[in-house]
């Protein structure tokens, strides 16, 4: 394994931003937690404490929800035209782009992802998300509906539907793409005219707080976006259960997704969930083998495997199994690990000590259960500290092993051999509680369609993987979630339909 350690110099803006107190945004004002408590923010590449953020609890959540309610019911936001809302969203996109380097550095510092990736993917995708949704603000339309009411044969009606914002929305997001997950959530919610309380992950709150500043600078009125930083149990849970919240949109683990549903159950809040996955990535024996090797490796090692749609179960058809397994293992060993802020880094550290221990626990279980575990060469590491885990390829698994069944959320792929497509492959690919994404590598377009149609997943990538666009819906079948992110489909998450019937 290669390593790299030279770091990019932080911009003056990043230094100033990181160094300031990180407070909650409530009703347009930055304020400390009512308790006065803060929590530490770490650089996962070095384990150093880089900042402190407000440790918000129930009282802060109450204030944030009240501010969002006031802004929804009476604020200038509710009187703005869709076009004015769209312009603000577009400006947010422009400001993200104008501050691209600053956002990329914050992501690399706080999350550990390679700065090159943040510059090329996370930040531009976040900007595009706001621009795409800016266009939708003026296109949220109902229908006119011809009626045929049997018991009023002589009457005439004018009936139509209105799409109205659902109200106050709680959004709870994870740490794997801190800025992008905030953008995926905020852009559509703002396009619809809702107001929001956002809780970023406690591991990575910095870019969401910087984004909130950008939103205010773009002209978002006070109270429309409120940000509370803090922990899941003390901040996320009271937010998800708050009686003043009309809807909860959550991205994170399936386990916490269940808690969100329970918290929302007592007053039947609407809920959408984007949860975990154990996505099958399938290489057929007619595939372009080199492309499939690169694609299979990137599908799992991108973002250090901390992707809900990571291609974590690789299935390779018998004839080319050895070639592909060997190729992916070679790719893994060649990856340059290093701090997120190092320009040459291809894979950074995991986000936290917890995640580091979790992933290593899976590797221990694989070894104990008799799998063949191949990693890079740990002894060549030169950096000190940091939650680094080697990219790892696991062979000789069986379908009941934990590493094969459970979401690892780290740079760890199982490689399995298959013979028959129609029965064996489809059954094994679908044999999971999850249904987020899948990949198929083949030169035969008919095979790609026929297999893709039978996979119970929200996304199917053919001869590519991890391709995201603001216009393309993303979400899960089965326990991978409820509802979709992105595309115009996401707008449904934040709209109510009102049917209006007028006798004329
Ligand atoms: P998580 O606990 O599900 O965290 C996601 C968000 O939910 C965070 O903001 C978290 O706050 C908050 N949260 C936690 N408990 C809550 C509760 N009871 N009520 C309301 N909000 C709550 O995920 P994680 O701990 O960061 O990671 C654990 C595992 O989840 C990973 O190993 C991975 O398998 C999976 N995961 C999936 C995704 C995805 O995109 N689908 C993303 C991240 C993680 P805190 O910041 O305090 O945790
Ligand atoms: Mg957590």
C-alpha cells in the first residue's frame, strides 16, 4: 500500500471558519446550546480536536421547531413567489461553487475524504442539486380533474389538485457525505416552500454549518432553515418526536431508521428514509474484464466504502472469477492511503474511532469464520494516528457469514463465484434485507436488461457504478428505505395534495 502525507494549505477562510465557535442557527441567529455545552470535532486523519460545536438538546430543538413553524405560518417565506424561492436556491448553488475550495477543504478535514474527490464530486454535486431544484420551484403543479359523480347527474364541477408544502420538516443526516447529504435534503425541501430543522451528524457538522451561512447570504429569510448540532439521542431523537414537526426525512442506518419510525408514530408524522445497503455488483463472463475490475474496486473503495450503495457483494461468473478477484485485490493494494487534505490521497481514514472498531470487528469475524482476507501492506504506513483501514478483499465466504450479510460501511468487499444466472445469481443477489443498488458488468445489453429487471433494488448501474445526478431518483426497496431522494420524485416527500371541488 502506498501512503502520502503532504497536506494542502488551508485557505484563510477555512482557518477562520474552523477556528470560530460553532453555534446552532435558530431563527436566523447563531446561538450556543441553552445548556452551554459543546462537543469536540475531530480530524479523522490525525485524531486531533479541530473545533467545538454546540451540543444542542431538547430545549434548542424546541426553539428551532418554533422558529420553523413561525417562518412557515407567517414569515416572508410563505408569501414569496415560487420564482423568488427558485432564485434563492440558484444563488445558493452559485455560492457553493464560488466557495468550492473552502467546502472541499472542510469536507477533507472533517470527514477525511480525499480533497480531490471533494473538489470533483461532493461540492459540484451539491451546487448542482440546488440549481436543479431551483428550476422545480416554479413547476410544482396539480391537475384539473374531470368528475363523473354518479349521484349528482345534473351537476357540474370544477375539480383540481393543489400541491402544498407539508409544513415544518425535520431532516437528520449522516457523516459519509456531509455537504452533499445536506444538499440532497435541503434543496428540495426549500423548493417546495417548507421550513426545516436540520441535524447534521455529530461527527461532521462543519460543512452543513458553512452551508447554512451560504443559505442566509443567498437571502433565505430567518427561521426557514434552522440547524441544530448534537448527538442522535439527545438532539436527533427529540427532533424526530417533536409534535411541531410535520415530517421527518432521515438518512443513516437502518437501525436508527426504525427508531425514527417509532418516534414519529405517536402523531403519525410523515417519514421518508434513506437507509443502508449490501449491494450486489455482478460481473458476467462476457464483460470487459479490465473495466469490470476497475469498476468493482471503485464501487467498494470509493469514499472508503462509507456509501450506503457501496458494491460490497461482488459476484463474478466462474470463467473469469480468478482474473477479477486477483485484479480487485491488486487494485486494493495499489491505493494510496493518506489524510484527506493530502492531494495525492486516494483513500482517507474512516470517519471515527467507532467506525474503525466496527469495521475491524467485521474483519475479525471473517477471519474467525474461515474466510480468506486480503489487505494491502499495513506495515508500509507512514502516517501517525487516524482511523485508517486497509482496503480489503474477502474470498471464500459463504452466504451466511456476517461480512456477507451485514452492512460493513468500510472498504471491505466479499467476492463470490457464481455459475448460473437465472436461478443462482438472481436468488443470491436478492437474498438480503436491503435493496438499494446493484451493478451489472456485461457486453450483452439483453442480459443487462433481463437481470436488471429482476433485481429488487432502487438503482441498477450497467457498466458503471456510483453515477449520481440531481435529476436521477435514488432510494431503496425493502429495508433500504421509504421514498426517493433527487429527481422530481423527491418533491413528493415534502408536498401534500389538496383536492378542491367547486360546484359551478
Ligand atoms: P446513524 O446513527 O444512523 O446516524 C445518522 C444520523 O442519525 C446522525 O445524525 C445521528 O446522530 C442521528 N441519530 C442517531 N440516533 C438517533 C436517534 N435515536 N434519533 C434521531 N436521530 C438519531 O449512523 P452512524 O452511527 O453514523 O453509523 C452507523 C452505521 O449506519 C454505519 O456503520 C452504516 O452501516 C450506517 N450508515 C448508513 C448511512 C447511509 O447513507 N445509508 C450513512 C451513515 C451510516 P449522531 O451524529 O449522534 O450519530
Ligand atoms: Mg451515530
